[in-house]
């Protein structure tokens, strides 16, 4: 519990929204179960567990 509170305080102390976002993405990556599979897919081994923002943008551009 103390570790979680310290982490929340660290995020909230950041003045830069970009830095806050980076910390939150790091946390999300650490607790996500698909991280290893997605990392492998990014390296060319297998399929991703879900769509990425880049996938969505490319589909939207293709529809135009």
C-alpha cells in the first residue's frame, strides 16, 4: 500500500503532463499481461494481442 501511495504521489508531483503520461504508460506496461507478447510482435515474432493507435490511424487514413 505504501508503495502504491508513493507512486501516486510521484505521478502527481510532475509538472509536465508528458512526464505524467510517461509514468502512467510505464505503470500500465508493467502490469499488463500482454507486454511480452506485444514486445515480441513488435520485433517481428507473432501477432500483437490488440490494436495499437498506429493501427487505428492507418485504417482511418485508408478509408479516406
